[in-house]
C-alpha cells in the first residue's frame, strides 16, 4: 500500500495545486461564501479523518445543548442515501451515516441532520426549525461555500497536518495553509501527560497567529456497554472489530483491559457485509468457548443492522469522550460568549 502511495506522488502534486487554487479563489473573493443568518461553528480537519471530530461535537453538545437550541449538520459520510434527512431514533447508519446516528443516540434531544450541500442543508434546518439559535457543522472546515461564525480545526498529536502530504500519497485533503482560517486549533489524541512547554512548542510548530486559540485533548475511554448480550468483565477473552481511521489507540486500550485474541480491522465507515459477519462468527466458534466481541461506538451503529446474526453473541462497545489536558479555558472562552451571548 505504501509503495502504491509513493508511486502516486505526481497525482498528489496535481491534487495539492488544485486545492491551493480553490482556496485562493475563495480567499480573493472570486468564489463566494454564504452566511446563513444564524450562529454557526464548523468543526473540521485538514487530514482525511481520524482526528476526533465527532467526540468534539459531542463535547460541545454536552456543554451547550441544555442551554441553547442547537442543531447539528453533517454530510453523513458512508450513507447510502442522498439529499437532506433528519436523523431519527429509528434511522440506521446506511440511511444517515454512522457518526450522525452516534451523535443522535448520545443527544436524543438534539436535532441532527445530514446533507452533502452544507448551505442548502443549513437553510432547510432553519426553515423547519426557526427556533434554532446555533448550528454545529461536523466535518465542514473544507466547505468554503459555507461561511461559519467560528471554525475549530482538529489535528492529532502523532500525525499533525504539518508533517503530512496531500492525497493520495499522504492524507491531506485541504491546503496546509487553510489552518489560518481557524479560530482555534485542538491537538487531539495527546499522551495523558503533556511534556513541559507543549503549548509554546505547538504554537511555533503550527505557526499560529496571536489570535488563534490552542488546546490539547486526549481520549477518555468508558466502561464497555452491551449492544447484544451481557456486559463483559475485565480480563475476558475477546475479538475486536474496528472500522475507524486509526484503530491503534482503541486496540491499545482493549489490550490493557481484556485478552484480545484477534482484531478484525476495516476501513473507516466500513459497510459490513453478511460474509464478513459470518467470518467473524466462525472465528469465534473456532476457539471452542464463548468469546465476546468488542467494538467502537461508531462501529456499533453499523453492526446493529446484523441484530439477527449477532443476537446470541456478546457484543459490547467502548464509549469515548474528549478530555482536555490543557487549554479547555481557551475553547470555552471562545465558544461561551458566541453561543450563549454572555
């Protein structure tokens, strides 16, 4: 795979020039951005996935959804539908995408929508819900047609966008210089203890301007929650299933809690197929004893489509939360006055 990526380096140069030109056209006003008439916060990244956008959206909702009437708009990546949809409790990941469904399940009182056209989707939300006071747009930093009130950019500790290259050789889907549009940058998936001087080092590494806020967060794992069957105990023998951009932190956590016998890894937003579920169940049977399945919360939304197949198997997911190590006050100081009108 790495060899193929290197061979495609000329393609990545062309891609980089295209995204650079596109950004220049917006920056110079030759292409226009649209404001939708309500407060809006865009959460996004420059890399192609894996920076923790959805947990960050959930963190924002945990903080503000009770105090303000907020709606969430996502593309609904991986869904089999097109156009504008409201995410309901009875929806499935094939209809609306795994991440919007996860957000809806975490915050059933929040209106969550999907639409690939962010401007059209935002306008439709406001037409249907005139009481909405703010919009959170999940994964929309690169959508220049939409003009947000605040932009928060996420990048990971291990793979910051500054050290990456453009698709398909690297993972960058937007121009590196696009970071300058962000009001704040959150370094995600940090080690649990930050080295001394991390804030100053990263401000210099990312070349942030003085007005840009910076914060550092890590993943906090919760106790396993059953999807089918009973709750598993620490030390149990398990099989892992993951279809996320970077499964290494998840795998490391599970290795510290359970006896991991096998890990079925799939691409991010993977749409599971019946033959894959059958292969997983056959693998469990080969051990000759009851073995539980542990998966991510996002993958659990897609595995629900196989309830009949997995009903007699113990399946649990590990919930995650955003936990700040440094700079939470930077983000709340930015978002509080904006959302709450203090």
